[in-house]
C-alpha cells in the first residue's frame, strides 16, 4: 500500500495546512471557542470556498467526488489546528444522503452543503447504548402520510449549529434489534424538538435532543424503512476513518510542540532534550505517530474500497484500536514532558491532549473495537 499522497492530494493538504497556520492560529481559535456559537461563520465560508465541503460529494451535485483517502490531508490539518467548526458532522450527515438518499433528497441537500449554506449533524447515541449502533429506542410511528418521532438523543456533536439532523429512530422491533431502524432528515427547528446545548471536554459544541411528537413528511425517510442499520454502520466507519486521520494531525502537533520544548527548556544548564531518558521517550512518541499514520491510511483506504461490510468493520476497528492507543500514549507523554505547565489553558498542547482523549473514545473505545475486531 502506498502511504504517500498523490500530487493533487498533496497540493490540497498543503493549502489547508497554510490556511490553518495563517488564519487559524491558537489565539484565533480561542476567540472562536469562547464565542456564542462556538464556531466561526467566516471560517465556515472559507472552508466552502476552498472546496473542502464538496470534496467528498459527487460532481453530479457540485462536489469533487473524493473518498476518505482524499480527505486525509484535510483531516490531518483539522487535527493539527484543533479546528472546531462542524466539518466532520456535516460531512457525515451529507454521506447519509449521498449513500442512501433519494434523488430529490440529494438535489435538495448536497449542493447546499457544498456551498456552505447547510450544516448537518447525526443524532444516534442514546442512554444505555454505549457504542451499540443497533440500540435505538427512539420511536417513529406512521401518521397520515408521514411519521411522528418520540425519544431522546444524547451527545449530538455539533447539533447546536446544524440546520438538518439525521435522526435514527425505530419503526419496528425491540430496542436492540438489528432490523427496524430507520433514518430521517429532521429540521433542527422542527416543532417538538428541543436541545440542551453544552461544550464538550475538547471544546466542541454538542447537545442532548428531546423529540416529542416531531412530525416529518414521508420524504424525510432516508433509504428503506427499517433497514437503516447497514447505512449507519457504513457512514460511522467512514467517520471513524476520518477521525483516525484527524488524530494523526493532532499527534504530530503534540510531538512537534514537545520536541521544541525539550530543545528550549533548560535544567542544570543544558536543554532537557540532552537527557537520554527523555530522548527515548520522544522517539517512542514518533514511533506511535508513524504507526498511527499507517493505520489511518489503512482505515481510509478500506472505508473507500472494501465491499464486504464484515471485513471493512474488522479493519477499521483494527485501525481505531491502534489510533486510540497512540492518542493515549502521545497525549499523556506530551503533558508529562512539558511538566505542570503542559496542563495550563495557555498551552496549546493541553487542548491537543483533550482532543486526543476524546478521539480515543469517539465512535468506540479500545475495548469496543477489540471486541468488534475479534468478533
């Protein structure tokens, strides 16, 4: 497998890296995080202008038709800059429509996403579900020509900024049955839908959603009624591959910051990087980075090309296990090698630590993915 970007992928990666380095520095990010919305409209418009929102969307809907491998450089830069805009949430929301939606849904949603006029989120997690994607207790009952949704969704990342939310709801069966799960496009301001918004540990915005008698038309259904689980697994594996790539960028940022600190922080009259014990720890961090990058490439490649769902899930899980281990190792080492100041708000490495900690849990922790890999 070739781990190098092709020319187009490298040019795109370089352009995103320049944008993050110039216009999304740590001080700019702090202002965005502390703002009322928790993201920047101007940055979102720039992402659209650069073509990043259209990168994974078909040319038939004004996009560029890229896959997860093409997204790797973008996600690495997002990880490096700790970008808090709802890029992944919108990309995943659009993928539900692109992969399972009707022609009318694609025409209404995808061009608007490409232009930056529509932000999306995915509401899946419920109390007691842990990482079981088949656990859906939210109900969708037929009513006239449409459906009525009732239930609760937790930790909907970037839900507060979304215009449209992809909601999983059960149209038949028991709460953990594989069959009977359907997907619906729901307006974020729909009557009966309420949000409780908050900031996550890694400074993203999320919300808990309560659905009480939320009416949606029949054409809000994505795909076939009761057969949504396979699409959920496919898109979540795609999202998992992308956060593996994001982790690679964040890990490199932590490594670079730690190496610079070892070169400049002096003790006993010499840089602490001169001590062999610390050099060995730094080398181990670099090894974790290289392994993580290789596994992220594997995950993105399989998310694009693997036709067998069981094999795709197995290989994405293998990558997520290794990435999660690298997140934990590098984030903790970077803080320890910085000393107490590494935990302060003023140091970017402390914020990178938080994001890496969350990535290790997002879409399934190590135990979950080890079980899925073995199963």
